[in-house]
C-alpha cells in the first residue's frame, strides 16, 4: 500500500468510517445468524424498506435533518412493520414469507411517495434523504460510531447471555415452549435486535443493501461449521472483515461507495465459502466424489480379480 494510502487511513474521519463499518458488519453477522436459521432471511430486507417512511415522516414533522430523529423514526416504523407481520400471520392464513413481502411492498411504497412529496413541497430540497436508499458511509461522524459501539455491545452481550434460549428458539421452538421458555418474548427480542441493527446500518449501506449484511455472512459461516456458537462467531467475523475491506477499497480508490463495496466483499467471502469450505464446499464435494469413484473402481477390480482367480482354480481342478 502506498504512502498516500496510509496518509488517507490516518485521517480521523476515515478511521471513524472504518470502525463504524466494522461494527456494523459484526453485529449484523451475529444477529443475522439467528434470522437465517429461523428461515427469516427476508426479515432484514423487510425492516430496512419499512424504515424509509419513518425517516421521511420524522423529517416532515421536524423540518430539519437530524440523524437521531431519523433513527427514531426508522425504529418506530420498523417496530410497526414487525407488529404488522405478526398480526398478518396470526390472524390470517397468510404465511410468514408472504406477510413479509406484503409489509415490504406497502411500507416501501409509502416511503417513496413521502420522499417524492418532500421533493416537491415547501420543505425545499430533500435534505439528503435519498442517501438512505443506497447509503452514504462517508457521512458518519464520531457520534454515529459511538452509537454503533453501544448498539453492538448490547447485541453481543444479549446474544451471549441468551445464547441457549436463542439456540432452542432457532432449532426447536416447540421443545423450548415445553421447557417453559417465554417464546413470544424471545421472538420479539430477536426481532427488536434485528430492527436496531437494520436502523443503524441504513446510513452506511442503505435500505436496499442492508439485508445483505444480515444474511450473507451467516450463510457463509454455515458452510464452515455445524456448531451454532462457532457459526455465530464466524458470521460476525465475516461481517466485520467485509466492512473493513469495503472501507479500505473505498478509501484508497476514488468515487467508489463504501456500503456497496462492503456488500460485495461479503459476497466474495460467500463465494469463497461455497467453493472451498472443507465439508460443504463445491471443491470438497468434488474431491469426495472422485475418491468415492476411485474406491468403487478399486473394489470392483479387486472383486473381478478374485473372481478370475476362483474361476482359474475351478478350471484347474
């Protein structure tokens, strides 16, 4: 890396962006593991798109660009979307994936309408609200990173203390209910943590791509292990590394956005896992198939040789 690259990385603003994206990838990977195992991969995408109307309404009510207010609006909208999905699945015959698709479409449609209204109203310009669609990690400041540190600490500590409960909830919620665990409370806690991770990540990655940081590291980690604890750790590691790589490439190369590059880095890790994971990877399966075929051929040759020997002995008699 050139001296210019090192001088760029020495910039305090770049360091905040690097730390923020790393923490975003870490907490997204950890909480995304449970969403993936519970077959709720679309939850992150739904909550991210549902946050847009909350951001727009927060701006319309206050008339000022305030990230804490935007986050509060996005959090409220995400919680309403979560409640809507629960109501749809509980009081109708619509399945969870269809309910997520409905909520995603409705909330995102409302958000686009509100965003257009802001553009053509007396509010003047849209005050950078369109940046939340695709993210703008370069706008992160020290206070945003402190927020990410706090959110990451809460998610990591909660997942560590409630790991056994979340494990049972992910694999066998019926058994967990039989043991007396409050399944409803645990499900809402997981959903709440997912909402928080999505809301915090919207600024860096945007509503369109934030779901990728929730699911892609988890899917990659699943290729490497069958143990949940190791999978969650690897998922957080993959997410953090993706955030760091995306930030480094964006910083050392002009006119490349950090958020999409972090998602592409996570995708690269996923492709590498698909190809080279020791047990589930494509290469490992090809090698096992080759070895199996070789063993079958060797056994077949041995049987043929034994049969030939037996025939010759019978002929000599």
